[in-house]
């Protein structure tokens, strides 16, 4: 969702809370994906250095 300041100002308080919670969920999912990818990269580098 691409929103500018005017669009955000037009949202209700409850809508802003919902948006923040949705963003927090996406961030948590991305953090988990990054952690998995970091392990895969480290494993790959370990294999390549042998």
C-alpha cells in the first residue's frame, strides 16, 4: 500500500492502528525470512570453503 501523508491523515485512529499492526506482521514475517536466508547463506559459504 503506497500512501502519502494526506492519505494517512484521512484515516481514522482505528484504521491507523490496523495499519500499524499489519505493518508489524509484515516486518515479523520478513525478519523470519531473513533469518532463514542468513542460515542458508552461512551453510552455503561453509560448503564452498571446504
